[in-house]
C-alpha cells in the first residue's frame, strides 16, 4: 500500500505509537499518531481515527456510529475506563492492525472482510453512514485518491455522497446482493448545482459530466477497477463528452459499454441512475477473491 521508505517510516511510527499507547493514556500519544498520519496521507490512508467523547453515552454512540462493539473500543483503548470516561477525552475508534493483514475474502456476493478500514471524512466527499462504509485499505485508498485527483484538477465541484461499502467485518448487508467484502462502493454522481450531497437522478442537465468522467478515467487508467455500473443514458453523456475532448476512441470503447459492448468497464445495470456502483479489483493478498 505504501512503497519503500514511506512504508518503513509508517511502520516504525505505528509500532512506536502502539507501544506508547499500551504504556500510557491515549491523550499522551497524539503527536506520534499525527506524525504517522502525515506519512500515511501520501498513500491516502487513515491508519488511526480518534474521536472526542464527553461521557459513556458518547462512547456508546460512537460504537453505534462506527458499527463496532464496546469490546472493540475497549481493546483499542487499553487502560481507559470507558464507563467512567472524563469529559473531552480522545479515544481510538479505529486502528490499522498490522498483525492481521487486511483482506477481502471470497466472492463479493458470498464473502467477508478482514481488517476493514472505515471511509474517512473529507473535504471533497460526504460519508452517509460510517458504520456501513468499511472497505479494504486498498478500496479506501482508491476512493480517496480519486476524489483528491478530481478536486485537484477540477476545483470547486460538488461533493459526492459515499453510500454503502461494507460492514466492518463484511458479510450480508441489506438490500445488497454484493457489498460483502469491502470492494463494492455506491457513490452519488457529481452534480453541477453543488447542492447538499445526496443520491439523485443524474439523467439530467445537472450532471457534471466533466468531473464524473475525470474520476472514472483516473480509476480506469490506474487499473484499479473491475467495473463501474452506470445507467445507459449517463454512459451516453460520458461518451459524447470524452469524444468532444479528444479522448482516444479505442480507450472510450474499452471504457464505456454503449460504445464498446459488454466487456467495457463502465456498464449498465438497472437502478444506477441516482448513483454508480464501483467494484475495485482484488489485490495480491486477498483470499479466494473474485
């Protein structure tokens, strides 16, 4: 996930943070986690996640928000009495576990997730429900990297909403048939009206074709996606735009089903006019992934 020297630096800081956390209160190690996060930001990861709480009811609310158990939070915060927490305390609600490599296991329709990572909050997107937005670190990295790419090259656009990815440990998640292994993501389309982030019918003049194409193109060129489900009418708008800016026709045909047929990456599936569904590819460390 993080190459070369950056990985070594991150691992060293992660281990230093973990050791110090086990020896003292969480509030005393914030500077170490911030340094580790600075390194991880270059790879679009959030290996630590702190939340401020005021009492035990806040702790319970955070557990519900993130879709985790109180036991999980106790294990992340050794030596902290969560039932008698002091006001304005900072507790860990997530930490990347390097002893258990994160991975997607089995098929997207029947598998599960190990070592899931929650989709972080950000300036360029909105997360609808964090408790249902856990993915593999590679999925999270690809999402965040794509949104930052669009924001960097086309500033000022709307903020798409991230819908369901998976539960923290994957498995069945209603009403979906897939979304079980941390690789499937529902995302609202970019809109021109820059309104409150929401799922909306993008078969409209308000579709921000430029930014949606930039996002899809980024993922396809980086060879990170298996497919993207997009309504046929929206595909047509994307293809017309791609031709208008001089994209390689061969690339357009390989990318968009209405131009290149059923083997294209951007393809139709019923119910994808108000959001698109992206499935990221399996990684080398995933198990029986398909």
